[in-house]
C-alpha cells in the first residue's frame, strides 16, 4: 500500500518521517525519492544491512538516518537523532519476503531451519524454547489467542507427546508434525496447517503486541503539532494488531483523530500482485 502511504503523508521535500519497520526499505526509498528526510528503525540487524544497501544503491543515503533498534523505544531513538515535530510515522507490521526466507531466523515453515524466530538475537527465548517447555495449557492458549487456531488442542497434544521423546528443534520438524495431525481438507486446503501456529510463535517470541501497544502513544507524542498535524499510519496483518491500533485511536482522541471510519484495505490489483497483502488493514491518525 505504498501509494496510500505517500498520499496520506503528503510526502514533500524537507518533511520529516520515521519508518518504524524499515524492512527491505521500500517505503523509505519512495519517501526519500520525493525529498523527505527519514529516520529508519529496524530491529533485525541483517535486514537493516539489506535495506541500507538498497538505499545507498539508489543514491538516497544523504537524507537517511538508520538505527538498529526496537520501535518501542521510538522516543529515545528520535531524541538521539534530533528528530522531533515529525510529519509522518509509519508502522508496517508485515514481514518481508527476505525475512521469511532467511534461514537464520526460522520464521517460515516453507524451508527447513532452526526453530528460532527472534528478529533481535539479544532476546533470550526462541520458538523452540516455547514449543518444548511451555505447559500444554499455555501452548493451547498461545496458539488459540495469537494464532486463532481452532485445532490448538489437537496440535498441542501431538507436540507434547513428541517432545517427551525428542525435542522439536527445526521448522520442518514442527511443520511436518502439524501436517500429520491436520485433516486432509484443513481450511479447505486454502491454508497450510502450520500457518497460524508459526504466526502465534512469531508474535510471542518477539513480543510484538506488547511492543505495538507501548509504541503507538509514544509515537503520537512525536508528531508535529502545528497545522496540518503530523500523521501516523499503522498497517496491520493480524486482527489483534488492528484491535490495538483501533483501541489506541479511541483512547487518544484528545491527541489524534482517525481519518477514516474503517481501515483501508489493498486494491484487488495489489493483492493479485502480492498475495501476502490480502489481510492488510491500514489506519491513519492525525495529530490534533
């Protein structure tokens, strides 16, 4: 939803923006091309290096400041680089293709790798730790609440039985186990049986929901106050992420106003080009 981001931010030369989820650098590059000044935050060191290489390859590094760090520390990171009175702050909460394909991260069930999932390697708990040590009840709750997986109980029973014999250490081991327990017509064959479980583990390992809840009000305080007010865009891919953004808007009505009655969704053409975008929801907030 790059076009929508650029339009709602009204990107122009000299304006200041924070890209809280730098990823591959796609949004930042488009803002930089239009003369914007960008502070790009990225928690994953390898992903940050790839984005920085792309930005330098486009010859756009002069107006870019990069920082490896979690967006929950957005106020401190902005202060560090003298970034205040921000015109636009972006949270694109989706994972990039390169992250999902990175064997060192273990985010995807489509390739065999260590069951890790930590975007920030300084975190102490991996996905394998959760799978092999959480109680049956806790795992069921995790898969049901974060993954909205209806087969949580059956999947967890299989995990608990398996880990008594041998620890589950790779993405393939976990994925194969889930496939073996799922019915042949799981979700009418529209979804891989491991999709929601892996999603739940990614969210838990990286404390994604807690970080978002902390970051949104902190980001709002950085937005430009003078008219027109600075804007913040949240692109979510999970109902719990969208609920956090929606609740933030309701609770911060004295600080920001939501510009659309309902979240925006991608055009059909974008979904056809990028199937992962089909679940995206965009909310736009403006500083009052």
